[in-house]
């Protein structure tokens, strides 16, 4: 499993660096906030659209086979950026969405296949930890290379990161077995989705993940740009502190991630309250000075807990017979939310200000908490055919 976590580490190191560099480079090139939001949101929009397709291709050709081919695509996307620079930003973001859709699905399906049920929550949490570890050094390294060194060093680093993941995919424990259930049709997807609509907890969890991800998407896209252009706070320090909180939380709190297949409204509400506090503090950044770094703690806790908790729940809640169809559909709710956060809030900033954008994000988080408690009873029961499963 350690080999898989290192593979994810190197894969997402490139993403963490480019997520900071792309908005800065686009702003220097003359892009407005709305255009930057579209460019950054394109990554997750593409990822969202391809997740269901990725799931069935992985079932047909095996996790290991798909992983090898997607790493080739990952390398090509990074090398295209090295070659063309700012002119390739839209294309590279779209290609990153393609390979991330397949990578995320392959890793999560692989981990679910390898580990016992009782260890799945910890396994998902450790995988999530490996995806956020690059946040400890990626943004700071990106800002250092962008502001203090020749950009050639940045390009050399990106080129190196296009090759490194290949060293960890061979002889990995990823399953090479196929589960060829055929390429499902939209009718089959609709039938499977119609069945799960009766699982209130699955619907609630998907919407909560979408809302939470929209806040994360807005902060990830625009916070570094805001801090660097206005001089409020240190973007590298803030992102470093937030990443430390995410990493430490996902490791120390990995055992409290519910792994019993039940929906836990109280736990999810605590996670979202942390997000609301952190986002509200960001709205008052010009007035609270160094106290702004406290928000990194709250946002880090929310980021650490939201995704692994809901993904683990979904891995149990989605019916086994349609998991290859629906897992990608429900995981795409995170991608959609993350993309909408950058896309919508970019235009909000253009029409108002960064502070108003952060206030709106806090209100969105409060709405998610209210939604959870409005559906707390219905979310516990899954009725399918003639039976009922708690």
C-alpha cells in the first residue's frame, strides 16, 4: 500500500504546483477573474463527466492496465505545458481533468478491492492523505520558483514530475483482474440511479459533498491570487499551515472516519461548521491581520475530513450490483462542486469583491448544515425492492 500512496503523492504534486501557478500566470497574461474561474473549473468539469466512463473502463480492462495508460496521458499533459506555456492552459487543464478522473477512480476501486471492509476507512483516509501531502510543499515551492527564480527551473520540475509516477506503478499491488460487465447504456445508468434515489442518505451525502467542494474550489482558486495581488497575508505560509492541518488530521483522525456504512449527520455538521468558521475569517482578512492564519486550521480540518468520510460512506451505500456504474456518478459530485466553486465565484468577484465571495461561501456552508439536519431521519434508511436495510 505504501507504494500506491507514493504513486499518488507524485501524481498530485504536479497538480498542487500547477493549481497555484496557473491563476498567477493567467493573471499576468491579462485574464480576468471570470476567465480564470472558467479555466480552473474546466479541470473538475472534465473530471466529473468522465468518472462514470472511467469506472466502466476500469472494470473492463483492470485497474492496473488503466493506471499505466493514464500515466502516459499525465506525462503528455505536463510536457505540453512545458512546451507551450500560457497558451496551453485551457488544453492542459482539460487533459488534467481526464487523467485525474481515471487516476482517482482507479486508486479508489483498487484500494476497496485490496483491503478488508474494516480497514477500508483507514485505507481511503491514507490515500486521501497522500493526495494532500503535496500541499505541504507544492504551493510554497511553486511560489518560490515563480517569484524568486527563473521560470526555467519551474519547467524542469514539471518535466521531472511527468516521469516520476512511472517508477511506482510497476509491481504494485493494483489488481490486474477484469470485471467485464459490458459498457452500460444511459438506460442502465438511469435504472440504477432510480434505484438509489430511494437511498436518502446517498442523495444527501452527494449534495453535501458538492456544496462542501464548491467552497474548497473557490478558496483553492482565488485565495493565493488574492493574497499575492493585495499583499494581505502570506499565501505560501497560509497554504503550508492548511496543508499541515490536513495531513496531521487525516493521519491522527483516520480511525474516527466512520467505516460502518451509516450516515452520520452530527459528524458531517462538525466538519462543515469548521469550514464556515474558516471561510468567514477569510472574508475579514483586511481587518484581522495575522489572525487570518487561524482560518487555515479550520479550513484544513474541513478539507481533511469531508472527502474521505463521504467516499467511505458511498463505498458501502452504493448497491454492489451497480457499483461499477454509479460509483463514478456519485464521486463526480465532488468534481462538480469544486468546478462550480471556481467558475461561479470568479464572476462574483468581478461583480463585487473577494470579501463578498468568502461571505457567500460561508452562507453556502451554513445551508449545507441546515440541509443535513432537515434530512437526518430519512437519511438512515435504504429501501430497495421489498426489503429495507438500515
